[in-house]
C-alpha cells in the first residue's frame, strides 16, 4: 500500500458516519419544529384559561368592571388572533393564524357570556374584558 492511498474500508466508514450525522440533524430539525408548535399551542391554551378566569373575575365584581388583556404571543405581519365569546354555550374560542398555521383553542366558562369578538393584529394586541348588563341580564363581553 502506498503512503497516500485511502483504503476502501476507510471510505465506507466515512460514508456511514456522514449518513448517520445527516439523519441525526434531520431528526433534530423536525423535533425543533414540533417543539415550536407545541409551545405556541401551550401558550394559546394558557391564554384561554386565563381569559376564562378573567371573565369569571369580571362577572363576579359586577357590571362595568373591565380588565385589559393582551396577546401572549408577539404577532408578526400577517398574524392575527381572534377571540370569540359565545353566549349559547358559554364558550371562549381562540383562533390564531400564526406564521401560515392555524391554531384553534376553546374553553368553557361557568358565567354568562355575550356574543362578541375581537381581532388582535400586530401593533393592536390588547382588548378589554368587561361585565355588562344587557336587558337586565349580566354577561361578559370582549371589545377593543
């Protein structure tokens, strides 16, 4: 064997190591993407639970009590979060369009809600949760 000659076994070993490293990098990048989606979903679920608690607190204090809330996620251009309150089944539904993906999270609320919604966009990420009296009936609404 000459001094600068590479053996076939060495070339196969280098190729196997390269393939293994490429596979590990591919798996890691896929896991990072999944972790980001899980993080966003967890933030939206925590936001829904926080809104539920805020609605209960506002309703408990009484009419015209307002609490200011804001988005838990920094919004970029093209992103938006819609918060809808449904009186029929006392449900909060949060729909978020973030980075081309759509996330939907819901939460049941033990107090009466008024049908209302707000849309959060970049630069306009806060809204009010207010207890109101409509026709002698108290309920909670969202508005800018």
